[in-house]
C-alpha cells in the first residue's frame, strides 16, 4: 500500500496543463495501451465538469463494477483527492471514515481506483474512475494513464 505522501505526490505529478474534450480520446488510448489485456477486465468512467464524457465496460465486467465506480466517484467528488488517499488516511480504522463523515458504505468506497483529473492553476476538472482490478491496480492504471497523457 502506498503511503499518504506517495499518493499525494502521484496526484501532483498527474496534474495536467489542460484537459478538454479533445483530450478524452487520447486519455482512452493511454488507458488501452497501459491496461493491455486488463482493459477488458475493467469499467472506466471519465467525467469533465460533472459530465460523463466516456464510459467503457470491458467484456469481463459486471454491473458490480458499475456500482464500485459510483462509490469511488463519490469519494473523489467529495474530497477532491483519489479514493486511495482516503483509504490510506483511514487505514487503521476504515469504519471511522464513514462514522466521522456521516457517510454510508452503500454510497462511498474508500478503495483505490478513483482519481481526480486536475489542471494546473485550476484544480479538479473531472474524474477518472477504474474498477475491475485490485483497488491498487485500479489506482495504478488511472495514475499511469494520466501521467502518460501529461507526457504526450
């Protein structure tokens, strides 16, 4: 499991110079390339300004993946950080996350796979949510795809 500092550094490193609708297809290509064979094992949601701009349901996924996507997205939207960060913060007592924030595990999941799409000087402009691998695998795919998009 990554530490809080490592996750925050990843979020910072994945901050983009810009992100618009023209960038969505490029991000999807990065997800396909980096995901390889795993691309058919995941569901992916990309949003921009609370608008769904891309959804992929791999051939090896079920509706359960869609449910996890919604829960992870709720965490990212509420805290403007990755869902794995919240998991790291509450690692010793995950139930405390729900109790102290008045949230339900029916609606929120502090597991990896939800990643904010941030733009330098603007902040969060969207989300990239992955579900289907391990939670750290989901997080890693999102992070690597955003980092690759930034490099291109």
